[in-house]
C-alpha cells in the first residue's frame, strides 16, 4: 500500500528527500467507510447506521480545512480513498478543490459506479491515476465476494469508458478464496486491456476493524497464497523470474554479505516518516491497516499531528528475530502485518515465517524442474 508509487522518477527523488527529512509529503484521505459493495474481506466498510452512531461523516468544509493544513505541512501527493470515494456526496467538490490547490491527486475506486458522467468529470480534470480494484473475472465471482451480481459488467463498462478517454488506470487485485480461481483470467483481462495490475495474495486479519482474526474462509491457504505470489511474479518478471528465483534461493543457502542495515525501527516503509493516513473521522494513523498511533487532526494542524505520530512511531522497534532474519529480503512482513498477525508491534508472525519457507521451497522446485543447480560463487 504505497501512496507514492505513482510518482515519476523526479518526484521519487523528492519523496526520498522528504523521507530523510521526515516531511509528510504523501497522504491518503479515507473520505468515508461507506460503499456500494460489501466484500467479505473488507476492513473498512460500515453500515450507514453505524457511521451515524459514531458521529457521521466529516463535512466537505472539514476536508477543505484538512487540505489547507496538509498543504502547509508540505504534502504534495494525495490519494482519495474509502470505502468507495465516488459514493461520497461531496466527492467532486473535494477532488476539484484538491486539484485546484496543486496536489497530485490519485483515487482508489472499485470502478462499479463509473459511468459516462463520472468519466467525463475525470477527463476534464484528470487524476494522476485511478487505482481500480478488480475482484473477479465474472459477475458470479463479484456476487460471491462482493455481494454485487452485476459487479464485473459494471467494472468493465467503467474501464472501457476511462480507457476511451485515456485516463491513467492501475488495477489492484486482492485475492481471497472466492476469487482465487479467477487469478489467471484477471491477469489476462489486464493484459488484454493493456493495464498494469498489482496482485496482493496476502490478506491482513481484521486488526483495524475489530481486532478479530479474518475468518479463515475469507483468506487463502498458505499453499494458495504462495502459488499466487509465484504466478504473479512470473508475470511481472517474465524471463528474469529465473534469475530472481536463483538469487532468492542462493541468499538463503549461502552466507551472503548484505548491505548494512538502517537501525532497527518499527516501519520498513514510508509510513510515519513521509506519509500518513487520515481516516473518515479525521484521525491521523500511519497507514490504513493500523489503529495506532492515532492523532485527532480536527483540533491540531497536520504538521502538529504528524509530529505527535512521529514521536510515537520512533518508540517502535521490530523484533530482533525479524530485524536480523536472513529471509527478510523475501518476507512480506511489515509493521501493520506484524500487529495484525500477532497483536504486538514487536511480534514475529508465524504466518509470514511459514510463507517464506514455502515460497523458498517452491522456488527450489522451480529451479530443479529447469535443471538449474544453485552453486556457491568463489
Ligand atoms: S505498514 Fe505495511 S500495510 Fe502499512 S503502509 Fe507500510 S507496508 Fe503498507
Ligand atoms: S469495494 Fe472496497 S471498500 Fe467496498 S466493500 Fe469492497 S473492499 Fe470494501
Ligand atoms: S516474519 Fe519470520 S521470515 Fe519474516 S522476517 Fe520475521 S522471522 Fe523472518
């Protein structure tokens, strides 16, 4: 979940500087937890009644004030998210205001509400990118996973309207048991439409929502998760997948001197050092998968809130087992995942340890099938 992955190379240079100087350059604004769909693995969605009972949505004026404050704090990149942001009654005004203030704006959407009117709106004032979730390759899968029996057709109509207008799109796919069998078809859909796709085979437990564990029927088995990771990497790396497999197995088999590490700090991503997330209540959190540390931005500026969050984050350390782990280079663990899996910020996720072992085992099998022997270099 990287707010800044849409940046071009010059912008990435600015982001690296911001990271070093701890300037909050990227923000995700979670405008609402409401959605027109109801996905089984969703950690954000709430009913309208629950939203009202927790104080209701922020007003557009609240968001305008937050935008002013974000600009003063040095924020440049904004990702508007939800729930489903197009479901927000004031989305167009908030979006246009952010664009007119000079923010580089991207939007996360499930794409099923996209019609001609929305596509014309976006073409007039184009976002940096629309990140559109793909949940399956048929209406049947959308019904099973998202409770929307027309979801795939709606999504596809949206994609075609946006493509006709040359609006930049990236597809994101979260895999669950309900759409696992559609994985190849979803990748083919992306390729047929000449669109980039990112596949997340690891699904977080519901730590943020209610501290409960994601029901196992909504999460892939380790075997499925690993197969999906390898299938996706084969697609991304093409012929270089073999080199990647070789390097991964090599580093695990022999003693390799890896580049010296940064000191042990809780976060290995940009969260809390140059990016932040504002949830639908106006609370700042490091990323959308976490509930802590949390700072109310409605009575403080973004700059002040970020300072408080940074101080809290500086106290976090990862478990030494992870910090010193030889498999860290292939492990998909992060602070949010550690918290979600173990209930602690310095825990060791058994799920991720097992996933790494299985991943390496499957890479070794792949090399054996291609009669490639991993040899120690002198
Ligand atoms: S803590 Fe994990 S989930 Fe959150 S932004 Fe960082 S990598 Fe993504
Ligand atoms: S489309 Fe996204 S926000 Fe809506 S229910 Fe599904 S996962 Fe949640
Ligand atoms: S979760 Fe396990 S495999 Fe991953 S870095 Fe920590 S100890 Fe290593």
